[in-house]
């Protein structure tokens, strides 16, 4: 048998270990290749795509993250494989294989599977690159997706980069095997273990660290964010590490001493094994918990920022298109009939249309904090206001004669007292005549856009407003035109904007949203990318760790079978142990992320847990899939040979 045949045979025999490593490596290669193809795409190089410069910078950062992630991930994976095969390597040495031959065999094995991972990753990258182009086009609001193109430069960058990475880590890792003695390799899995004991002082450090970081996150504000950030990060690292090395040991020891718990069913065996497994895997569980918290926090933050951007534009621009014209039927800015016609011809559905007539007044008492300049306010009738708010789900109002309601433009202005209830406001109308009104209340969140020269709205009694309008010449009247389009996020604005004569006075929510979405879309993209990468990492690391001591576990379950434990009882033990290994760091990461979301909510003045729960549900679902696959494979490897 040649070395090549021996390496291929070893890969087939250890595929249950190599499988997760192979597919995780394929995913990393695929992601890197897609990014490289995007950066070398002709449309990106020549700046055809919208926001191409910003996307390029973000993807370069992503490529660096992929390579750094791949380095540590491959290093951990190969180290784990070598650790699990020490007995096998010792037997090879005992049969006469020299240290150089052993190194060459390990190098050949890893380079064969690495080469295959690179080839499969590039093929998958070619298959999914078009889908990636379409997805990033949607995130950035591009009207035309990128055309499919194969970049040989991207192929060379990916193949050369990952070949060097795999080769470097493999050479570094196998050097340790060459220094190990044969007896050490053979007896690597037979070293006796001492019963773990928890330190009371370190338990106190755990409680104080986690309690302190959670408390600071809970009370964090914009003023304390910079001060609290580093202490929170430091304490959560310390607390999480000692939670597994000390806290888990203390809890499991306490459960073992409870006869009511430990003497029930298979709990005695389960707790005994968990005590050693959690202690042995403390570093892995700590790392996975931190990765899980990063995944949940990054994806939740990206999702929240996207939803907040959307909500902010809905608040700042109550309608898709709106503008104010001076004079009735002048159409100095645009003809509303032409806008409706163009929208219908383009296949867009108009949810509603508003034509609100009124006049403006100058009121010295109605100023924003710090502003002493003249403030103009648009005066409308209660009838028109109620019609507008009916589309927003807000309450209607009733206004008495000689009274008014002040409407501030934004929802978050409730704390600002522009005028006190019952205050008499003296104003000057646009035609120069006085207007005296008693303001009953102020409301936040106008159903109309804030146009230049009209920052606030005064709502009058309908009959009185109609009477005043009859006494004002047409040239002193103003009309607010507003159009809400159902699918405004995907609307093409070129035809509509071609009808606009004065763009400076024309509010276009869609165009403004797309401009801001360039930045938020990139942030969402990076957040999704980091999350996917770390989800793969957490699942794969747990999978590797599960199979690290599979030979020892198989011997343990053989002994339990000889003692009379049934297969169903052993499967119950495996379910509990594997479930804790997979879901304990997931739960800890969820708790960390929940307090991080509370801190983010304090900074943004919103409740973030609703959004975060959606991301958490998706993450738990992915972990569950990993758990089912790992448990099934583990049971087949352990129970199948009993």
C-alpha cells in the first residue's frame, strides 16, 4: 500500500471526524471566493453598481475576517484531529513507521482533504455567486442586478490563499507529533483524571463578574456607554470562563450529593460523566458561548438597525411623495394628476392621495428650543387632519371655534413643550391679517411631511377654517399634496422625478431611503456574514469536541452495557450529555446577548427584545439541526459497536 492509498484509506475511516471540518472549510472557501469574485467583477471595478466603493471596502474587511477565522478554525480542527488519533499514530510508530514518514502521511491526508475543500468551495462559489449578486443588489436597492461573470483572478486568489493557509497550519501542527514518544501516543487517552473541585473564591469572582457586567449593561446610557464598554467586555469574559471551570463543577457536585436527584433513573451516570465532560470542555464551552453571544448580538443589531431605519423613514416621511405649493392649482412644483398617471402606468398601487389646503401663519411663541427666528406654521382644518390620520391608525380630534391643536412633526418630540394647554397664541396670517387661537393641546407625529418653511401644523375648527379660507386670496393659500405608494421600497423614481419642476421642495421617501440604505445595507450584510460564519464555527467546534474522546466514550458505554444498562438508557444519557454540550453555551450566549440588547435599547430609546427574539429563534433552530446531526452520528459510532 502506497502512502497515497494509506492517506485516502485513513480519510475514509475517519470521515465522521473530517466531515464537519471539510464542509466548514468548503463554506469558508466559498464565501471568500464569492467576495473575491465580487471585488473583481467588471461592474464593480468600473463603478457601475450603486455604492460600489462602500461595498468594496466592506467586502475587503470581510475577506480579512474570513482568513483570520479560517486560520484559527483550521488550527483548532487539525489539532483536535491529531489529539484524537494519537493512539493510532503510536501504533504506526510501533509498527516501524519513522517520524518523517508519519509527518508525511499526516501532511498528505490534510492536503488531500484541503485540496478537495478548495475545489468544492470554488465550485459552490460559482454556483451561488449569481444569487449573492442578486441579494446584495436587494440590500443596496439596485434596480439592475450584476451580470454573471467568472473571474480567474478570484479563482487564483482563493486557491493560492487557502493552499498556503492549510499548508502552514498543517506543517505547524504535525511538528508536535514528531516530538511525542511512542508510549505517550499510545497511552494518550488512558491518563487518569482527578475529580474536579470548585474554588469558593473563584465562584465568588464568577458571581461578581457576571452580576457586575449585567448591571452595567442594564443601566447603560449614552453618557456612560464609553465608560462601561471595556469593563463589561472584561467582566463577561472572566465571568463566563469561571462559570464553566468553577460554576459548572459546583452545580454538578451539588446535584450529585442530592440523593433525590442523583438516585433517580440514569442521573447518577449522567451527572458523573457530565462532571468530567464539562470540566474538560470548559475552554471550548467558554469560546462557543462568547461566539454565540457575538452571533446573536451582531445579527440582532443589524436587524434592529434595519427596522429602525425603515421606521424612521416612515416617521420622517409620512407619505412616499409630498410637496407644498403656494396658490390653488398653480402646479409650480408638479401636477398631481401626472404623478398618479405615471404611477399607474408603472404598475404601482396608490394606497391613498391627499390634497390638503390651508394657509400659513407666523407665530413667535411656537419655536424650537434655542431658535428665536420666525417660525411658520401650516394651518389646516380638523376635517383634513382626521382624514390624514385615518391612514396612520391615529385618533381623530375635535376642535372648537377659536381653538386649535398644535401638531409637532416627529413622534419623539413628546417631551418638548412648544406651547402650554390653554395658552393664547397670536399669529399673523400669510395675507397679513391677525389670527388669535387658544391652543388646547399639542400632539407629536404629524401625518404630513415637514416641508421647508412649515415645521409645525395648527389644526383649526373645520367650519372656522373654511370661513377663513374664503376670505384669503388664492395666492396666499397653500396646498399640501401627498401620495402613498404601496410598494414604495421597490419603486422606480426616474419617471416621477422627471415630472418635478422644483426638486428642492419635493419630498421623496423612496430616494432618501435608498441613499441611507446603502450604509445600513452594508452593515446588515456584514452582520449576516459574521453571524453565518460564527454559527458554522460554533456548531463545528462542538462537533469536533464531541468526537475528541469517542474511543474513551465507547469503552465507557461497553462497560455500562456489561453492567446491565440497556441501550435505551444509554441513549437517554447520550441525549442529555450531547444536549447540554450543544445548548448550554447557546443559553449562556442568549443571556449575554439579552443584556447587550437591553444596553442597545437604552442607547436607541426603544425596546429591542422583540427584534432580538426573532434572531434568537433562528439561531436556536440552526443549533438544533447541528445537535440532531451530531447526536445521530455520535450514537451510530458509539452504540453501533457495543
